[in-house]
C-alpha cells in the first residue's frame, strides 16, 4: 500500500467528522433543472458537437501540449465538459477551481464555438496567472492560463478571479446557467459551496460536480477514492429530497487508466 493510499482513509474519516459538525444550511433548489437523463445521450452522440470538439481539441493540444503531464481534469472529462457546454449553450458559466486552466480553456472554446455571448468566470483561491502562486509554473507549463487563453483567442470569454469561492459567491450579483464545482474537494467545502451556488443559478440551471464517487467506492483501476463530494451530496439530498445527483457513469470515450468511467455528476431537481 502506498503512503498516499494508506492515509486516504484517515483523511476521509476526518472529512466525515468535520462535515457532521457543520450546522444545517439552506439549499434553494427552485432554479435547478428538473432531472432528465435522455438529453445527455443526445448531447454525447451529437455529430455537430463532435466536429467542433475535434477542431478545438486539436487547437488546444497544439499550444498546451499533453495536458495529462501537467495535471488537471483528465482528457475524457474535458471532452464531456466541452460537449455539455455546447449542448446546454449557457450564457454564463461559473467554475470553482481553476488550477492550471485545463477545463477552463475547453469551457471557453466550447462557449466560443457554440454561441455568441457565452462567458466563464473561473474562481481560485490563488492568482493562477502569477508565477509565484499559480500551479502552472511548478507544473512545468510554458504559460499561465491567461497566456494560453490569449493564444487560443478566447481570453475575452474568461474572467479570472483570485479569491475564496465562498466569498465570491456571497458577494456576486451575477446569475449562472452552469456552475462547475472542482475546487476544494473536502465534504464541508462542497456542502457550503452547494448552498452558496444554488441561489446563483438562472432558471433551469445546473451544477456539475467533479470527483464524485458514488457510494464512496473506487471508479478507476488504481482504487483511489475522493469521498468529499459524495459525502456532502449524501447529506444534502437527505436534508433536501427534492435535490438529486446523476453520476455520468461511463462515457462514449476513454477517460483515464484505460476505462471510460467518469467522476463527473450533475445535480438536478427531482421530479418526484
């Protein structure tokens, strides 16, 4: 057992204890899109979106290189995020957790390819474009996220915000059609961020989660599990039965470690 896998159960236990200590928050589900499984099949099999993806993936890879070497969302998940963005055609997207900007670039290019007005606000506790604080420098990338966005002619679609996500969400007056939570994966952080994100949704808005492991069980051959998002949503859905989670499961393309499984999940309003 590796040191990382040995310590993970202890971190998960600490996560559960800290989540249990948080007082009950409000979760306003009125703006959430009602659950629908069929539209995902239509989006993921759309030949028009596939053609746009092929062109944009090629452009991003040409300037970014092999993103897998630097961390960030895996290639299959980036493809799913791109397809969802093209299929949903949101005008405003909020991303929590910029990191090296891998998913940010795919979101921005999807918005540019599939609509005239779509923009993304990406929030990170660090200034992701600063060589002193941004992950890009220590990961060995040539440019910060803003630099790659400029090369890819999509910088005008992105607003970079360096501040804690909860602070931003508490103070912004903007509404968002899609919120992508991929920042602090601890259960207590996801619980608080979900409560803060729901009031920011436009009508029929959606929340997309990353690293959601159903039932806290492994999804990939390495058997690693991040339980925070699942723990948070288990409590949220128990307290608010009108909220439901749809794991995206197996995608039509590979994700990582030789499988098609994704840890992406969508949050809907239950129709029951």
